[in-house]
C-alpha cells in the first residue's frame, strides 16, 4: 500500500472506529479524542505498517492501546459504578423461574463461523452492546474486547470481585438474549 | 434442578459458566458444573453461545 492509499483507508475506517470507541467509553467527546489520537498515530507510523496484517486489524490494535492509555492515565473515562448492594436485574431474573429453571429454552445457534463471517452479525452485536446499561457495557468491553483480566478490571475500578462477577454475568446474559432475539432467532436470516 | 451439595440449578450453572470465563473455577464448583452440563442440553447450548460471543468480541472491529 502506498501512502495515499493508507490515508484513504484510514479515513474510511474512522466511522467504524468511532462506533467501537463509543461502545467502550460511552461518551462521544472522549470517543472522538481517542479515535483522533489513533488516526494520528497510524499516519505517523504508516511506514511501520508493512501490510503484514489487514490495515483494519492494525488500526484497531492502535485504538485499543490508546483506550488503555486513557484508562491508565486515570480520570473520568474510567467511571464504572459498581452495583448497589442487593440490587437486582429484572432483565436477567426474568430468564429464570424461582426454582432456577430457565423460563424458555435457549435456541440452537448453529455453526459459529456462519455468523462470525457476516458483517451484519457484527452490526447486531454492536447494537446489542449499545443497549447494555453504561456500566455493564463498559466493563464487558474491557473484559471481552480489550481483553483485560477481570481481577485487574475490578481492582482498577475499585469494585469488589463479587460485584464484578455479577456485572459480567448480567452483561453476558443480556447480550445473549439480545443476540438470540435479533440475530439467531430472527426470521429474516 | 434445585441447588444442593451436588446439584446445581440452571440459573446457578449459568453463573458458573460466566465465572469460568473470568477465572478457573475451584475444583468442587468445576465438578458440579461439569456434572450439570452432562445432563443439561440447555446449559450446554449456553456454554457454546458464550464461547461464540467471546470469539466475536475478539474479532470486533478487525
């Protein structure tokens, strides 16, 4: 790829990067900031991009580093509130009867690759993450997208391990339901 | 299934599945989960679905 082609590719990637940054940070201004920093870093470092990976993969890698830098610097970006003591989550509790049985059987999702190879699946996935309450969305993205270990996340956020575990559970259950409703169970597929 | 020293409910099995994605389970809980999954298709499905969600998240954006 020559320099001009990389410039064009970076400009095209911007909206997608912003969408993901917003999912993680839940704040438009901060998302704009980290994406700008990411694109500048990519432009400055474009000689180092030897085409060894997809340009998208390379730039998303830079974005992850920039977001983690923000977290490390501390400050407002890291605001994740732990759950209040004994708080329930109706959306998750509604999935089970009082005796712990599921209210409805989960659907068979079929071959993972069939979904993971489709752009539209990732569209639905992002829409579902967006629907999570902010704190659940942030903590889930930290764990599953930034791939930070859970004990480190809890420690950085000052949330107890138990609280953190409950948040992860709720985020995963809500996301599973949303995907099942909007992708795996959708008749349009 | 109701919770007992050996049996776990689906609700609790879901919690253990989530917990296991963040850290290795202590042996007794790992064993109870394993036993539950052997006999419960619904929870086995959820187990695979959580794995799929993880793979998807790792690919998000790339």
